[in-house]
C-alpha cells in the first residue's frame, strides 16, 4: 500500500505545481481589450471573451446597467491636439459629464485644461505617466506611473479624488489590474469605440457620428480620443441624437455606485 501511495502523492503534488504554474502564467499574460462590436442595440461580445473572468475578478468597468438607457462618456487624453477646449465647451453647453483619462505629458503640458476639467465637474482618470505597456512592468513601476499622475493632478486641482484608471492601449493583465486595485483604482474599459486615434487618418464628422451611433446600446461606456478632429465635429450631434433615442448621459461615479455598492 505504501509503495502505491508514494507515487500517487507525487503525482498529486506534480499536478498542483502545474496548476499553480498555469495560474501564475495566466495572471501575467497580457490581453488586448477587444470584442465584436454592438449592432442595432445588441450587446457587444465582451462577456464571451477569454479575459472576462479577469475583468470580473478585478471588478473592472466596461458596461453600465444594460437594462437602462444610460451612457458613460470617456475620453483618453494622451496629448493635446487642439480639440479638448471645444470638447469641454460642448459638454458644458449640453450639460454632459465625462471622465478624462490623462497621461503625464498631458498634465505637464495642459495644466489649465486639467484645472478646467475639474472645475466644470468632470472626473479625471489615470492613464499612466508615460503610457507604457503596464502588463510588462513590475509592481513598483506601475505604482510610480500611477502615483506621479495622481500627485500632479491633485496639485493642479486642489486634491480632486482619482479612483479610475485606464490601461494604455487597452493592454492589461490580471496582475496589473490587481496592483492598480491595491492602489485604490478601478480599471475602466469600454463597450463602444472605433479607430479614432490616428490623426493622419481622419475621415470626417459624419464618419465619427455613424461609428458611434451604430454601436449604441443600453449601459454603454463610450471611448473617444480627444486628439480626433472627427470626434469634436460629431460630439454635439452624437449627444443630441442619443438623447432623442431616450438615452441619458451619466457620471462614471454613478456606475461605480450601482455596480459595487
């Protein structure tokens, strides 16, 4: 009996080691946030993607209440291309809240715009200091990237709370999101987006309008890049058309309260 037990225990131990190694590898493995887009009000395929269990475990945001016609507007601000003031004008005039995910470059270069965002009631999120692939760096580097942005924004705004982050280029891992959660951040992704970040490939306001409106669905988190001329040309129309369909624009703080209270 003992002769048979020893190999059995050895086999179990080996299986446990393999499982542990696989789990560790999965926590390190990078994912690019991507999915099949929404069509005609249906939900995108995020729930079917292989990274869904990680998003759930790390309590990341990518959708609001899908039973309610609510929308959450988010902008990535890696650098300023001359359009953010107009975006802020439109949001102010139409009374729409948004969250702006800023990098160190934007904070250093556009202090007045950061202050205006906070003054006009928008949230400011963390997009890292130097826009690296955070899934490929250690916990100390992640902490440094996050802390520098948070501190710089706090100094400009008088201490506005910063609790949302968006991984640069949408690349993430379980470990990376976990480190950010330990720092007090909720990872924010999206459910509506299109290729708007290439400033050398702008296709006009109508293209931006059609790209966003064709993907609208209840609970959508919309990602737009502030460097896009197309977006600023289409933004007012998008807001008006969405509202005409019964949608309401809400602050990400409201989604956070609903989802995790």
